C-alpha cells in the first residue's frame, strides 16, 4: 500500500503561487524601468531669465544675441529686447539696412537709413520695432521684459514675460 501524501498538492500550489508572484513582481519592476526611461533626467530648455551682457557692450541700433535668439535695440540709454524668432514658423530673422527718402526733404535728395527685419525662409518682413510689414507671419515679434542685474549690471531678459511693444528700459 502506498502512503498518503496529503501535503504534496498543497506544497505544489504554494510553489506555483510563489513563482507567479515573483514573475509578476519582475514584470512590474521592468515596466517601471521602461516608464522611467521615458522621462529625461535633465531639462534642455533654455532658462527663462538670461543675462545677455552689459549695456555698454551693445552698439546703437539692433544687435542680434544668437545664443538666446533675441534682438537688443539700443537708442542712447534706452534698451528694448525683442524676439528674433519669426512668428510664422520659427526661423531666425535677420537685420537688413535700407535707404528711404527723407520726408523732411522736399526734393527727395536726402535719404535716411532704416532697419527692417526679414525672415530668410518664407519672406516675412518686420519694422525695426518688430511690427509686421508683410509676409505670412501672423503677428509681430514679441518684446520681452528687460532689467539690470543688481550684482554685475548685465541686462537680464525674462523670455517668459512679454511686454508692450513700446516699453523700454532706460539705464542710468
């Protein structure tokens, strides 16, 4: 006669349950690893507040700051910063100088130099203040809030804070 082993089916079912639980735990850990790999450890976004240089380092007129894709407009001690990114498809616009007849000259012999901004990709054109002239661009170039850093006197641009097109910073 064979002896009864009543605990053998119970032992087998416990081992099957343990194996299933271990497999499920391994799949959960692997799923967590895969989901975590979709999230970057580092932010590659540009900071919203950027130092762009001392006021004295910018000449009169428009200057492109390529690292931040902004134009600095200087007229004496007045500074204005606006985007250099075309509002159509995001190309970097460039400065073009041209001559216009001087409106104060009745004979139209004198000309004044004017600056315009042009998108090299799709032909959008802007006035020196960023307002639209022509092209597919849907809106003017935005102007940004600019301040002086108290520690070193550099111009600080807040790229997340758009301001009115005629707002300027006057430096002492």
